[in-house]
């Protein structure tokens, strides 16, 4: 679905200009997105298989929830909205833990360009996959895995995970470990 998003500068701050997400992806315009890693009470992480008809990385495994920040929206509000839209889980923003902001650029095989910043959150709560309602247009499958299992799969030369770059995954896994050690 196309939406109006904020254009951001090299520091990730909105410039005051907006464009359609499709235009940002066609031209490589810097913009912002969110990722949320959802962890259950048994320290398992929810991952999603992206739908077959999504524009970027169809049929690939991804973080629990991902989405673009709509124009004028704050990252934390986007995270709450996307969790509800993509998997049907209602969360309170105070239960989301901002972890890091990652700057990167990925040129996808279909020519679309993701360029900008990703605000990464962790959520830990009491939920089960069977309780969730995946958004049919975007999510093909959900499953729970231990961090070590995800790491092994992501680091295989040929894998079915969205290419977010090895630096992103290394940082995300390190931050998830720190988060789990505190709980």
C-alpha cells in the first residue's frame, strides 16, 4: 500500500518535505521505517514470512513486524500501529523498548531502493502465535524461534531472510541478548 512518508536528512531528521513511499523506493530518497522484535515469555522470537505479493522481499523471513513511518508520525506510534495491523496484537507504547537506530541502504533485486533509517524496538510479552491475526496482504506465515536458531539461519550463505545487511543483524542480535540478560 502506498502512503505519504517524511523525507529525512542524513541524520534521520524530517526535512519538512514528504513523498509517496513508492517514489522514495524508486528514487532512493532517504526516509524512515521501524522494526520490532517481539519476544514471548519463553524468550522465543516471533518472525514473519512476508507475503508473496509484497513489493520488497516477497516470501522471505523477516523481523516480527516492520513498516514505514507515515508522514508526521513518531516511530513509537508507527511501531504500535504496525504491530496491530500486521499481526493483530494490541500493545501499549510504554512496553516497547527503543533499542537502536540503523542507517542503511539496500537495492533490492526488483530495483527498489530502501534508503534511510530504521528505528528498532523490542517488545516482550505474553502472546502465542495462534492468538495472532496476520495481515493477509503482507504476512504469509508466523513462527517462533530461539535467537540462536535465527542467527544460524541468517548467517547461512543462502538463506530466506530479508537482506538487511550483516551489520544490522549483528547489532540486533547483540541488543536482543542485552535485553534478555536484563529481564
